[in-house]
């Protein structure tokens, strides 16, 4: 899952975060890099070449070998959400930078989303983070 690869430097300031991840395009670029650090790789056949196209606001990659279409959100916790990537990124930032467990209510206020959306974000991201710990138990905060 691409969002698994999203990690911010410890102690990154909010100002720095907004500079690097403040726009939808910046978040998208970060996700592309997290998903395919060495360039595109088809999730189905591992082919390396794809046609890129857009449908609405969504970017798609169609594998040149098997024609499988992937998008950044497909197969991730963000798949069914309508929330912009900037909201997901800010939620991750807030959740990973706070030493204590951030409350859904605080997320709601910081993100400007409904309580239900904040609660869902928090729980989905906690699952992702728990998964990340389980996958890489010996890796500390090596940065990006
Ligand atoms: Zn393919």
C-alpha cells in the first residue's frame, strides 16, 4: 500500500509540512514515489512500462503488457474515500508527530472534516501504522 510508504521526518514543523505537502499535486507526487520508488511496476504482471492518463481528476497507469489499470488509491485505505490527499497527509502528519494518541475530536478540528470522517481516518490510519510496525519490526525512523 502506497500510504504505507508515507513517512515524515520526526520533528518536522507544520510550516515545513505545508511547504512540502500542502497541495494535492505534491501529495500525489509523494504517493507515486512511495508506491513505485524505482518507477512504475504493474501490480499484476510486474511489467515496467505504462501509459498514463487521467479520468476526471484521477491519474491512471495502464500496463503496456497486460493492460491492467491502476490508480494511486486502488487497493489502499483511501480507495473508497472522497477525501483529498492533502487531508490524508495532514492526518498522517498529525497522528505521527503527536506523542500521545491524537483524539478523533482533535483530528476533526484540525482537518475541518466531520467527526465521522475523522474517526474513520484515524482508525484506518491506525491499521496501516500497526501493519507497518508488524512488517518492519527492526526498522526505526530511518526517514524517507
Ligand atoms: Zn501488467
